[in-house]
C-alpha cells in the first residue's frame, strides 16, 4: 500500500535535516505503529506524506499503491486515498462542519470521476456515522472544530476519515490530549474502519493507544530513521523500559 | 477655521436648482458651506488614503457598461421596487409608490412645496455631520440633488423598499439624495443595489425617532469602472435601532461614509461592510459615530478581501461626549490580502470624554491562514475552492451583522456566485 524508500527531508526555511533515510513498507490491510521519542521526525513524516508546505525532500520516494505521491498537491493525495488525522485539528471559523465534510467528500468523488452525493444522501450517511462516534447534530452544525473540546476534535477527525473512506490512514498522535474514555471511543471508530483493503500508520508516544488499536507491526523511530521494527511486543518493551535501552542497543 | 481655509479646495461654480422654500433654503445653505470648504483634495486628513480627483472633476470619467446575465441582488425579495436609470427615476420600470405604513414621494415633487416635513431632515442631518469633519461631496449633493426619494414611515412597513440603480450610459453622472424619516415605533427596511452610473454621488439622511428601527442592506455590484461616493447621515432617538450593511464587489473607486449620531438614550447602531476587490479596486469605508446620549451601543464591523493590487481603506471614529456614560462602542476592521500587491490601510480613532464607557477596537491585516488551507486541501478540497471557502468565511463574519436571515443568506449566495464566476 505505502512504500517509503530512503526518504530524506529537510526544512525549507533553515538548513536542517529531519528525516535521514526512512524505509518503511505498510502492506494492504495492515496496521503499523511508529513510536519514538520527541523530535525523532514522526510528525514530519506524516506531514511530508500528506503534502504540507515547508519541507524539502532531498532524496528518496514515497509511493501509494505504486504511485509517487511526493509531487502531488495535498488534494490529489487525498483523492488518491491518503488521509492524515491531525495531531492538532485546525479550527476554521465561519465554515460549517457539515459544509466542510460535504465539500470534501464531493471534491474527492469528483476528482475520481465518481458521481457527487446529493445533500439528502450525504445527510443520511453522515448522521449514521456521526452517531456511532457520539457526534451530535450541534457539532455537525458548528464551524469546523471551533469551540470543540480535545476529545471532540479527535472524534471529528475520525468522522472525516469515516466519511472519506481513505485507503491509507495516518493517525498522528491521535491519543494526545484524550482521557481514557475518549481514547476508547476514538479507537473504536478506527477499529470499525479496519478492513482488508485499508492500511493504517499509527504514530504515538505511548503504548496505551495500541492496547485499543492493535498493530501488526511496530517501528521505533529515532533521529530521522526507523531504528527497530518488531511485533506488538516492541511497544510493550517501550512502555516498560522507555526508549533509552532500545536506542543504546541500536547505536 | 483658519486651518480649514488654508487647505481650502477648489470651489465649483454651481447654480442650485429652483424649488419651494424649504428646499431652496437647504440647497443654498449647503452651497454656502461648499463655497467655504471647497471640494476635497488629497491633503485633507480624511482623503489621505483615497484620491478624490475623479469624484470632484467637472465631468465623470466614462465607464464601460458592465454586461452580466446574473440576476439582480434581492431579486427574490418581496419589496416595493424603485428603479433609477443612470441616476434618474424611471417610473415605468418601478412599482407603484404605495406601501402600508409608509409615505413615498419623489424629491422633485416634495421640493416644489414651500412647506414639507422633509425640511426638518433634508440637509439638516447632513449639516450636523459637517462638523468637526467637513464633507464637501455631501454639501455638493444637498445643493444640487434633484433625484431621490422622500420617505416617511409612520408604522411598521409591510415590506422593504428596494432601490435598483441601473447603469446604461457610459458617461452618466448621478446625484441622488434620499430623505428618510421614521416616526416613533416605525420599522423600515431599505435595500439598494446596482452601480447607478459612471459616477455616483449619493446621500441618504435617516432620522430614526424614539423606538423606531431602520434596516439598510446594500449591494454595490460588479460594475468595474464605476466611481462611487456615498454618505449616510443618521440621527437616533431613544431606544431606536439603526443597522446598515454594505457588500461591495469590484468597482474602480468606492467611498462609503457613514455618520451616525446618538441623541436619545439606550439606542443601538451597527454599520458593517464586506468587500472583495480584484485588481483596479479602491474601497474606502469612513465612519464617524458620535455618542451624545447614555447607554447606547455602536458596532462597526468591516472586512475586506483584496487581491491583484486592490486597495482597502478603513477610517473609523468613535466620539464619546462627556455625558454619554455607559457607552458601548465596538469597532473591528480586518483586511485579508490574497497576494503581496494588495494594500489595506486602517485608521481607528477613539475620542472619549465620558469616564464610564466600554470602547474597544481592533484592526488586523493578514494573509490566508496556511494551516487552515492545508487542513482543507488535505481533505481533498482543491486549493482554489479551499481559498474561496476561507475567504467567504472571513467575509461571513461581517454578513452575520445582517439581522434578517433571508437577506443574509441572499448576500452569502451572491458572494459565492461572484467568487465562482471569478474562476470562469
């Protein structure tokens, strides 16, 4: 599904390398997790994959289903099936959540040459999906993320994911700022989307999210590289011993 | 006074139109003031950011007629429609001048009479608005206007009055003056749309008596080459309400002045505007609000989106006199620049002599929020569409000031249509 080879990325504005040769393959239908200490480049990887400005790819490639995404605009990547659940979902005053969702869904359908959803069809789908995420009518009506609590923002991200039905979902610290109940709700939303044709890349600091979203593969990232790859037990090792042991081991 | 004389502009040679006693007096008073101040020029403090040359020139600069097949703004609103062509009232295209609770008369008819209630408003509110800042274009208008309406609301109007200004001649030069009086408890909505002429000088005086409510919604359309100077003068009685909103899209030069005076306690006024300019576009909102009564609330909300070298100007003043305690004055002006060639200039002014007041003002200028733009595009919304969404959201905060939901929705739809056509 996603194949990243030797990816080198620096900041556009300053002379600083952040990713220093990332190699990573996420197979179709699998859930991969990336863990790592602060500043290891996890969030940068998610931004570069989804097309945020301000980064310069100096080497390497990233292919989604065999197509290089690094030259695409963010909206093209989205239409190709890539989705990033933001660590800090953005507040957009003046744009209604429902309008935003419908515009996004139909823009992607249009880009893929599919028929756009009518207002009535859309409403039916969004109501059902919002209900399972405990998102009420008021949250759908309000401006995007404005005045939402931390938990509501993350649930809203998962709702977008559910509506857009991407093939490759990247979750950037979706657990940050969530209490246990909110995390469970979000994890249930993600698990409901797990599918043989859909892959996930879950970025997190902590193992506890992975109790709820069970990964197939766990990677440890440090200083801009994947330094260790293993099964779910690797996450437990981090939880018990911290990153120091692993980093010492691979150094 | 000596300072004013030193800066005196060119005094045009004018002959005021003939009329009955009240009109002649008002016209001569205005002409005399104009002779004292002269026409505005770039050295005037309130014309520093907007060059009035084309507004004061003897002839209007010709303006090509803007061809468009889109429906007129407020077309679907059930209203008494009054049509002007190149600044001249066209009875044949207009509805009958009949509306329950409202008397509607042409200025030219009213001006023939020796005695008319209009004499207590026409040139009077405008005259009060000449100090401390002189407004020579309004003096000129009061002295010379023969077109316009004299409207008195005695109760709640059954529907709005909608002025439609059509532009058909490339060299038309329009002077329009509306005189509006709302009696105690009256309620009236006035809609305006259209470019009017190649050059327009428009004045609207509105006397809002105690507990009356006046609503004004205006759409200055996409006629690119027109030049417009408008003044609204309003005087507000006790517990009255005044709300004015203007949407402007394109137009080479627009100067909208609003001069509001609170004379009765517990009244409120809102002056708001949203504008979107592309290329040769200069748009100036100049507001002067005088609080001379207790516990009144004023709001100024102005938003401008500018691209390709467009210029936006905002000059907003709140004057709170010594006895105007418990005044609540709010002012916000914001410019959204879509490129580096565009300019937004803001001059907020507060002058407060009372000690128990709450006045706040804010002025910002910025670009589209990249983070928001990325968020929208990362969900698959194309860049241009995302930019339009954010632009509409920005202007929407000014449109929110329009009380009537249906009219506000009309304005949003109008703006969306104009945005969409820009890509066409």
